[in-house]
C-alpha cells in the first residue's frame, strides 16, 4: 500500500513537472495533509494548490520583468521625499502609479536640474509598471543611442528595434546630458517617433524644451521630436536644487544646531570644571 502511494506520488510529481506546475509539486503534500486535518473537500484542495501556483507564477514573472527592465538602481516611491520637492504633484504621481497613461499610450516628461529626483521618479514609476504586468526597459539615452549607432547596418539593429517595439513603456533617462551626433539625433528621433502612440515613454532631461536644439542639432528634428513627445503627455518639473545638496545643507544645519545645543548643555554642566580650568590662571 505504502509503495503504491509512493509510486503515485512519483508519477504525480512527474506530471506536474511536465505541466510546469512547480508550486503544486512542492506544496501538494503539505496542503493535502492540512486539508485532511481540516476535513476539506477535494475541490477546495485543488483550489488551494492552484491558487498557490498562480501567486508564485505572478511573483516569478514580476521578478523576470523587473530584471528585464535593467534599472541601474531600484528606487521606490516610498523613499521619495515629496516635502523636499514641492513642485512635484503627489496626486499626479499617485495617478501615474495606476499606469493608465500606459494603456492610453501617453508619455511622462520629467524636467529639472541634476539631482532633483528625475531618475528616482522615473525608476519608481517604471518599476511600478513592471509590478503591474507591463513590459518595461530603462535606458540612459546616450547608451541607447550608442547601441543603435553601433548596431547600424547590422542584424542586431533590427533585433534591438524589435525588442523596443515589444515594450509597453520605454524610459529614456538623461536626454540632453550629451549632445547627440547628427546620426545619433536621427536615430533617437526614430525611436521616439516609432514609439509614438504605440509605446509610452518616460523621458527625463535637465534641459528646458527651448534648449533641446542643443542636443538634437537641427530645429526641424527638435520640433518634430517635441511634437511627438509632448502630444498627450504629463510634464513633471522637479524645480529647485539637488536633493543631496539640500540634504547635506540640512544635515550641516542640524550638526551646527546639535553642536550649539551640546555646547550650551556642557556649558551649563561644566561650570565647576570651567572653574577648575580657570584656577591656574588665578593662582
Ligand atoms: P536626477 O535624475 O534629477 O539627476 P536623481 O533621481 O538621480 O536625480 O537623484 C539623486 C539622488 O537623490 C538619488 O539617490 C535619489 O534617490 C535622491 N533623491 C532625489 N530627490 C529625492 C527626494 N525628493 N526624496 C528622496 N531622495 C531623493
Ligand atoms: Mg538622473
């Protein structure tokens, strides 16, 4: 009897492997034991193990999407200090988290000085999209342009373009850090216009729109790029100075305040010691 049970179990695990149900395979015995104790019927048992499989499957594919997005660092909205950046509308960010802009193929532009949280917000929003099942890829704009230039005239160019075409959301970080060459600007325009109304873009830039001509070179290309990017888009301005600078200044102020208050405290406490110190002078 025992060996028959053992045999069925081996066969069951084999079938579950063939059907690609790893969680059912690893959990079926534990859940069966629990269901037997709780007097649960067969259908509820089946429901319980399949629910576990589904949850695990969603978790595994979210992890895969996150890896495929290639974020340089993971940032979340929980760690974004909205009070430090009042120009960023928290309500709008809350709305963007729901990813409806991706369903509507709309874009998000984050414009502001270096260090003001543009990449942080772009990464956090894009990671949220990954968690909700969207296909996402993050690029530093210069890296993408370099990859496109290098792949030009080769099969890998088409492969890269095909990869981009499959995305729901493409992040182009730091557009405008380095002026693109004429070819680079044209390839970048090609990416942006291919994405138009098909793939949502999140673009971050430290340049105000009027300066984009410095990156893209020609007035015609700049106009056409901005036209596609800004048609149906949300613009978030991260106004002000660098967060790290702000943070460092706040910490310096705090250290000074701490020093003053500890000096005041030790001044009050050390009075007798001060008197001892002064003693040799008066001697
Ligand atoms: P940008 O892309 O605008 O140059 P980053 O997003 O890279 O700036 O921000 C620089 C650093 O400061 C990052 O480590 C980021 O997490 C942090 N940072 C920026 N703004 C905030 C903020 N409002 N709250 C918390 N951290 C922030
Ligand atoms: Mg950045």
